[in-house]
C-alpha cells in the first residue's frame, strides 16, 4: 500500500511508494544536494542528513583537516563508514558528498539498501564550479580540498558523471532551477512511480 504524506508546506497530500525510507541526493559539488535536501525533508516531515556533516561529527574533525592530516584515502574510508551508518536511518533525506559514488563499496551500499531511491542533481561543470567559487567567497570556512586545481576538478567531474547517472533512479537537470523547484521535481518523479 502506498503511503500518503501531508506536505508540510502545501495543502495537498502526496502519495509515496509504501516501501520508501530514504531519498539520497547525489551529484557533483555545487549541485545543490544540501539546499534541495533540506527543503525536501522539510516538505515530507522527514529528517535531513548531510553526509559531510555526519562524517565530520563522527570523526571530530573537519574535512579539510582530515585531507591535510591523513590524506584522501583515509577520508574516503571514513566516508564509507559514515554512509553505512546513515543508511540505517528511516524517513531520511540524505545528501551525499560529491565523491561518495566513486567507491564501489558505496555504490553497492546504496544499491543494496532496501527502501532507498537515489536522485542525481545534474548541471554543467562550469555552472557547478562557479557556484562553488561563490560559496567559498560567501563562507570562507567552506573549503573543498578537491577543488584546489580546476583542471583536476573537471577531470573528476567527467569521470563521475557516468557513475552518478547509473546509480540514480531519476536525473534532475538543476542548472535553471531554484532549490524549491528542484525539490518539487524530485517529488513529482518519485510519486509518478507507484513503487521503488
Ligand atoms: C568532495 C565533495 C565534498 C566533500 C569533500 C570531497 C568530492 O562534498 O565530501 O570535500 O570529492 O567531490 P560536497 O559535494 O557536499 O561539497
């Protein structure tokens, strides 16, 4: 039986697939995973969890500090373990880190956790890179170590695109959408399918 949810911010109710427990947002840095995820969770009355924040809280250190002290491979191990933990939570919108789908372990965890639907927030590299630069000017604490070299960042973007696409049940092109519009499109995509 599908589950009917009264949307917090609207008068209408929507019908979610009955087995749906988690909506996971993937995509490159700057795709809007956190801002869209917060809106979506608020609309559904679900928890919102940002995997980067979850990882930092578990490690007791920031991502830039983890990269500089222990290197990226160590960060990726912490990321996998934070993901496994996050996927045990019910009724949760989870925003992944941009690099989470690079690890096979993480893709398998996402594919094999029941009740989980993955949504890819897609936009061109130039749009995403500009957004990230604006974010780093607006909040200088928000450092993304993997953006230090634009050329390497673009290479990561190209390598990850097929991974995001294959992992996701739905792809939402977000370049021209507000976070609220993107959240609406995600709900429309999920509710148009009766099951997961
Ligand atoms: C990373 C993306 C970041 C964060 C870390 C590495 C990446 O997350 O996990 O800095 O490799 O793309 P956001 O996509 O939330 O910025």
